[in-house]
C-alpha cells in the first residue's frame, strides 16, 4: 500500500453538510418544554385543565393544541403519545399552525403514529406556509436532504431565508453555509459569512464554531487566528463538543497559540467525553505518538477503533492507515482497505484516494481500474490533490480510461495549482512536449521550478538541465550545478551521474576526477548503468586509484546487462585486455553486486 497520512485534522472549511445538523433532532422533538406556563388562578391547575379540555372538545384549536402538549409532555396528565397525536391532528385540521408542526414531528419520529417521512414533510410544509418560523427552517432541511420530498437545494435556501429573516439562529447559520458554498444559490463567501456571523452573535454554538473556522482559514473574511480562538472559546463555554475539538486542534497545530500537546490533549479529552468521535480519534493519535501523553499503542489503537466503530470517518481512515503500516496491529492490507472503504463511503476524500489506489494496484483489493477511477474522481471532487495527480497520470497513460492528454493536463493543472509537486513536474513535461497543451518552454520551466522548489528531486535535476542547455532560460552553468547538486544529494541517480560528468568535463565546476568518481559510485550503487559506465572509465584510466580492469569489466557487465549500448559495444574490447581468470573474477563480482535501491516508499505516518 502506498503512503497514507494518519492525522487528526481540524474541521476544514466545508459549508456543505454531509449529515443532518446535530440540532435537527432537537428541533424535531415532539415536546416543547416551557410552553405550558399557565396562570393557576381561577380554580388552580385542575380548573385550568378542565377549561382546556372543554375548549378542545368544543373545537377550539388552541385548546386542542394545548391538550396535545399536555399528553405529549405528561404534564398533569399521563404521557400518552396516541392521545397527543389525536389532539394535534384536530388542531391541525382546524388550521392551527402549531398543530401541523407537532403532528409533522410525530410522523417524523413515529411517535404515536407509524413513522411516515413523506407525511411529516407535507405537514411541515403546511405549517411553514402558515408562517411558523421553526417549520420554515425544518422544511428547508427536508428539501436540503431530500427527506420526504425531492432533494432541492434552491427550495431549501428559500425556506432558510424566510426563517433567517425572522432572526432564527439555526436558519441564519444554514443560509450562510448555503451561500458560502454556492449550494442552491450563487456562491458568495462574504455574504455567507455575514449570515453565519449574525447567527453566531445570538450565541448559537454551531455558528460560532463555523465563524471561527472561517477566521482560521480566511474564508470570506480576513484570516485572524485570535478571532477564531475567541469564537471557539465562546462556543466551548456552552459545552459544545465541536468547539472543544477545535480548541484542541488549535493547540495541537499551534494556530493562534503556542503549540501545546498537553493542552491539546486536555481539550480533546473534554470533547471526547461528550461523544465527539473526531476528538476520540485525536486522543488515539496522541497515545500512538506519545504527544501530550505517555505513549501507549494499546490504548491508542483501542480508542481509534472505538471512534471508527462509532462511525468517525477520520478514525476509520486512520485505522486503515495503521493496518496498512502494521503499527500497533498486524499488517493487513485487506483490513486496511475495508476501513478505507467505510471512511470513503462517508465522503472522506483521503480514504477515497487510498481506496482508489488499492483498486488501481490490486493491493488489499481486487484490481479494478473502473472502481479505481470512480473513487479517485470522488476524491478529486473535494479538491484532493493526490487524486487529481493520479487521474492525470492515468489519463496520460490510458489506464482505466482512454488516453487523453487534454484531460491529463486539466487534472494535473488542478493538482499543480494546489501545490502538488509531482503534478507540477508532470505538467511541466506536458508543456515541454506540447502534449494536451500548447508547447511552451517558459511554462515548462516555471512549473518545473515550482516542483523543484518543493524539493522534488527529478524536477531539480530537470531544471538544472534546462539551465545547462538554455531551454526556456538563458544558459547558466552556476544554476545548472546548484540544481543538479540538490537533486544528487537526494539520491536522484541521473543527477548523480550528471554531477559526476560535470566534474569530468569541468562544466560549471573545476575538473576533479576524484569527485567525479564519488558521484559515479553513488549512481552505480543504485544499479544505474549511467554511473556504471562512468566507473568503467575511471577504473580503466586509474582515476579511481590504481587502474583496475577487473573492476572496470565488472561494471561493464552490469551496465551491458541493462541494455547500455556503449557497455555492450565495448565489452569485447575490454575482454581482450584480460586473462580468462580475470574475466571469471569480474563475473563473480558482478553476480555478487546488490544495488542500493532507494528507500522504501514512505510509510503511513501518525
């Protein structure tokens, strides 16, 4: 399995809800505690109850609604869902908006009546049309999630706006999120954040957290980490678990505060105690890394598994990473892929990417290029740069789709603009060759430079070659050596050979055969025929110390075996200068040679 990254991310600015808001269930509850505060005068409670019942039985819709509330709450009467629904229904049939609202909630929950989401949506719509603010908001949620009605983001926004204009905090927050994301309305980050701020200023914790995230990321508002912390803290004062998580993330990442793993651990713990699964996952990672707490892999895996089984997409992804790495659990690529799949099905883009890679490589899953393309495209829709890069490579090579350099350029361009170094280099290559894009040496150099500045070794070597050859830039041997050396020091074999040859020729550096031999040897030790031919020259001429034709023949044999034309052509010439015993010895040395391969692909990290 390729590298995956285990992380406890903060709540990235995503204004598109993947599930019902946490407050939805509260708003949909059948009872409304506190609405039945009646004066006990004129006969006390019993007298008041008799008047309510009499009014209800004589068709008074307000009396019917209040009697339904008494039965729903068990206030002065035995709690009886069926009786409550009976009176809410009569109130609704009499035109009482609140009766429609409560009856809708009953159908939604299956409380006193069989559960019927379509009926709930219809009744909620009736209450909304009659001007009940809460019903307007809840009708917006029905349309947003397509519950009981066809999914319609525009209709959702219309109802959110009606309720928001009456200063309902929940509606203002949802309207702001919709506008900020362009969901059902033209995208306008600044306008969206204005509505979220209006909701936050009423003290609504979800909006306070969302406003903090906007400040943290600079979405629709100038970045201000201290303001972000301020809003997170306000929401945390009400015990809102996502706010506690965000404070933990700020301390873990050093956002607006000095990084403090202990403080981060404490905030995550408080949030986890309130059932926040992301915080449970963050605690697990802290235990696995010994970050802010004594390292304890057993506890870390246990807590991560608990969060994953509770449905946390991030925890599921991270547990997949552990199985991919064999850290704290036995390595098992099949189990890793299973956890990636569970996370991916919740639209967590890192998991979608690695599931796509599993399907592409056939490691941990059956090789299925169509499935790989599907998951990678899902990840790319969330702006996952790794997925965009992989799709670009697949389009360029015709893997899992028809070969299409234009599509490759589009995907690689998106990934490159997101700062993906490998994609920047691949995009540079497209510009250099005029494949899928107009040939443009200047663009080729600029994208190659971006990748090189990100430390991408092949791009560093290529940029050096551009400076040597004057391709897209003026010839500059000093820059050539600077970039070639950076790549060579990272172990890029062609760069090692190029640097060695520069010392042979005195090209940008003084002629120094001993330095050339150092770089040829480093290149050869990786099994590169380029460096091996360079060493043949050094050993043949005595540049590597004493002349050693046996060692020279060994390197010729290794280079020729890899199809190196010069080595193949010159092998017989060198053989004539050796005895049979020397040739046998050279072959023994060649057979014993074990190339120093580059290190393994980066492992998933915590």
